[in-house]
């Protein structure tokens, strides 16, 4: 499996009244068209978006939808995430047609499951999070790449100064996350120059990728950056970071932070000193910009650690987004990509 993918900006649609269901559908349809879905597959995305947004209105007291392009094996897909403050539900109960908590026909979640390659739900006293990933009907059964990521612009802005890149081949996996200094278009220019450099650098050591980012981001306002490279066969993790990117190796009962050095990539820093770790298969690698608070702990969410990384990312964003900066998060479980 070879991946070389830079995350696009996540679209956010507020869903608090019935008229906004149509907006969610149009946004999803436009995103599907943009990545080459044919009319039938784009229609599947539009159907799922309509059902999810309708559920947010009818059962979740309103909320929002995140729409992202995701990287699959052999092609791209669409990820739809809804977040609401409703009472929640049991996925096992709600999937059969006819089940409803709101006096409807109870066809929504079953219809979504029939379109989606991935359907995950988290429900707690803060509300409900639903993640659905839809790939072209011609895609292989193992098309989904089990990672989670969001790239969210600060409220009321279109440009996002954060960015991330995911690379994988048979020998290693590389993750790069960049937080352009400030926000808006200048920050976006800096972070996108960085991900372009990461995409060209290939399977290099983490410190060498930081050096390439520094050259690629020269002439921009620069930013914070972190790179993790994981050897598939041994579980060796090579990490280098400059600035305030948070990077953590999570296990069911413990977490290990990976430290970065001061500086601004693209402007000035002393040295990208690498750190080396070993992580067993099943360890969750999670990296995020400072748009997300660093005080989260997966142990506060019993069972969440073992769920799809996209669901983990969505729950953490719901509960720990600062709300006053761009936010970028990426998570993957080591060993799962292969």
C-alpha cells in the first residue's frame, strides 16, 4: 500500500433548522463531484448527508456536520461527521429499519449503513457523534484506511493555517502536521508549502523531513511542525518537532508525549533533534495543533480507545477545541494501516 496524501480543509455546516439540511446535502454533493464520484455514488453521499442532517434536527436538538475528503486504498472517499447535543442512542438498536425514538419511520441509520463503508457512533452525556465514510461502489472491500483527521479553519474563515500529510509504503508510515504562524491566508500558504515539501521528501527520517519543510516554507511566515516516522516491521518511532505541536503515543492504560524544540520552521530554529521510541502494534499515534487543548485523556472515555481513529478525533475535537484558532488533528493506530 502506497499513500501520499495531504488533507484538505474540512467543511463545517451548521444544522439547526430544517432549511440547513439542504445545505448539508449540497455541500456533500459538491465535494463528491469534486473528487470524481459518478452520479450514482455522488447520490449515495447526498442521501447519507440528508439522513444524517435530518437526524441531527429531529433527534439531536441541532448541531453541525463536518465534511472531509479521506484517503482510501486506491482512491478517495467522503467522510461525514455529525455532532449534536441530543440524548444519544444505541447503534445496534437503531440500525434495523423501523426503529425510531422520534416518531419517524425509522429508516435513516439503516439507509446510511447501506451507503457507508464505515459507520461509527459515540453517545454520552454530552451528545452524539456519528462518523460515516462513503467510497465509490467500485472500490475494494478493504478501501478504508483506518486513520482519523480534521483540518478546521477558525470560525468564520475559509482558509486554514493548519495542515497535515500522511505517507505510507510497505516499510514505513510518515505523519506530518504543520501549524502556520497566525491564521488566515498567510498561515495557509505557509502550511501548504510545508505539506508540499513533505509529499516530495518521501520516506526520509523525521529530522530530514523537518529540514525539507524549513526549505519549503522559507519566504512564508513559517510555523510549528512535527514529523513522526514509524517502521512497520519493528514499531520504531522516529520523531522530530519544532514549535508547539502536540504528539502522543496512546496505549489503553498509559500515554507518552513526544517533545518538540523551540523555533519557527521556515524562519529560524537551531536543530531538529530527533527522539526515538518503540510502540507496539495497536498503539495510537495522535498529533494536533494548539487549536486543541492538550488536557484530554482517552481514559475519560471508556472504550473509545479501541474505536475507529476517525471517531476518536471527532470526539476530542467536540470536547477540547479552543474555538479561537485553526485546529488540525490526525490519529492512526500503529499496525492497522497495513
